[in-house]
C-alpha cells in the first residue's frame, strides 16, 4: 500500500471528491426534425426554433448525388431545447406535420464496399 500513489485514494475524510455540478458547461441539445417540407430553408427552421432559445446550428440533410433536400435535419440549441421539442412536435410547417425529438447518436454502419 505504501507504493501506491495517493491519487488512488480519497483525500478528505475518506470521501471521494464530489462531481462537478454548476461549473460544468452544458452541452448543446441536438434535435431531430423530421417530415420537413422540401421547400424549408435553414433560416425558416432557425426562426422556428429561435422562439424557444438560442439556436447554435441548423443542418438540413440533402441527397449526396442530387443535392435535393431529404426532408429532415438537425438543430442544435444551447438553451430551450426541451421546450422546443414539447411545443413543436406534431405542429405543421408548409402543410406537413413535423416529427421532433432529441436526436440519437448515429449507429455504427459497416463499410459499403
């Protein structure tokens, strides 16, 4: 036990240090926006979500080969993400009912070759 550095043991009253709470900056919330009209622009989506908080980025997905919109995208928000999801899910934009929820991590895919 004498050869083990003290970094492996608690320092104060045999307790481990508390996890950082308020000092840890919050991560932006990444939001999936589905069933977008093909005519939707990044500016329209930014304005729509901007009513609920600070929008960091908007990424509307396009087809690699044709460049046409695919009808979905992602919005990153520093604040107000949960409120935006609650308020905007199942609302209508350009005649289409939006599907909005918190984005999930992309699944691993095998190479296509």
